C-alpha cells in the first residue's frame, strides 16, 4: 500500500507532556512509519517538543494554529471546553495546512499496544472516508442512556480522509463545535461538548465506518467487556466475554489516570482482573512515571498536578477539583506510588 495511513494529530499543554510523549513512544514501538502533529497549547510545550526534535513529531504552536474565529470563542469557554472545540479543528488544520490525505485525531492520554493499520485497511476496503468508535457499554439500556447523555461515540480515535465525504463530515462537525461546545450536566442539552455531534454521523454523512473492533477504543467504561487472553511477542491479547473471540489490544484510553499527590497516582482501572491490570495499566503508569521524571530533569521545571476542571460553575469546579478525584478511587490496588524511576520495568 503506497499511501501512509498512520497520520495522527493531538493537542496538549506542558502539563500533559508526560502523557503525550508516552503516547508518542508507543507509536514508535508499534508503527514502522507514522506522523504525529501536536498542537502545543502553551509556549513551554512547544519549546520542549521543538528541542526534542523527533522526526515523526511535528509541533505546531498555538499562535500558528489559532484562527480569529477560534480566538473569539476561546474567551467564553473553559480550558477543557476550548480543547474540545479544537479537536475537530486540529484534524481540519492538518488536512488543509499540510495537505495530508488522511488524519486521525487521538486523545493524548492514550497508548498504542499494536498497529492500527488493519483498521485503515478495513475503512478503505469498505470505501469509507470517516471512522468513529463507539463507547461500547455492557447493556442496551446503558447504550441508550449514553446516547442521550454524552453520545454513543467517543472523541478519541476519529479518522477523516481528505476527500468529499470526509471533508463534508469534518467541516460540519468543526463548524458546529465553533458555534457550541460546552460542558453541561449530561442529558440536559441537545449536544455535549464535541461528542454528541458524532451521534448523527452514520445517518447524516456518506462513508462513515463504525469501528467495532474491541481492541480499538478500550477504556475504563468498557474494560469489563473483555478478559485477558495471552501476550504474544509483547502484545497483550484480550478475549470478548460475549463471544470469546481473541484479538490484540490496539489502543487504550487512560482517561482516568491522575496524580492525586506528587507521589500517588490513581489508576482507577474499574476491573478486578489482576491480569488485565498487569497487561494494560502497569506498563502505562510505569512509563508515565519515568517520562515525568525525565522531562522535569531534562527541562528543569515541575509539571503541575492540578486536576482538570471543565466548568465555570464554582460548585461543580470545586467538586471536579477536590472531590471527584477521591471518589474515583475504587480499589486500593489501583493506587500507584511514585518512589523513583521504573525504567527497568517499563522497557
């Protein structure tokens, strides 16, 4: 296959450098050829990425990326809401500015375990131009509630070809995110951030592929649909509890990994399976610890451990900053203690 399909974009600031670079390192392990465009959301992030000078990583400064329209809506949105607004625009920027034939948005708090090329092969075989990934909940009732509350599909691995069908869907999505992209109590608004817009994709646009591969978009909210199978050549395989099929993990979304203090990380695995935790969470968190130590030592600054706040409501902000991180602790075994460098474990 002549074209390179593994062209990705993401966005993060200097306090997400550890997660963003763990993601990048995983891409180097899993893909022989790829590009990662990173919208650097502050000057320090851009400076660090530029100094690292990785061949496959293309840093883009916020000044270069932001249009006048984006700058205007930025004033009325929280930092998280603005990041959501920019997810679709980062894909659009890469396709327009760099004339790439394809681009996939990925969240920075993810890690690849194996190559996603077969997903792109399926898309092309089906003559599709767009890929969306379902949240995948255990029951139809949970799926129905999610559809109405936060959306059936997750903004985490979203592919668009630079063709008529792909651009029609992408431009509609990004234009609407510019108009409205806010946090609201789930289920109280027509849309929810940038995510519920994806609900209409399968019916509204041509060439939309719903990726039903369990190994793509594994996350805390669907980890209980699978069990650990085996590890082959360093790649963990998982089995579906529903039909018993085995497949490699492609990419996992570590949405729930957070520093509680300087020395305690909550993995909040949402599973009682020790084998899944060892196969998925241990490698990620050990690499995360190493990467944070490496960045802080090399570039002489302390990364913030502030909790993400997605609303301007003072009560909700307090809850998200101080209460929610504690409530997410489900098992003591999910807590990781930062005592030093885990380099020998994570290689």
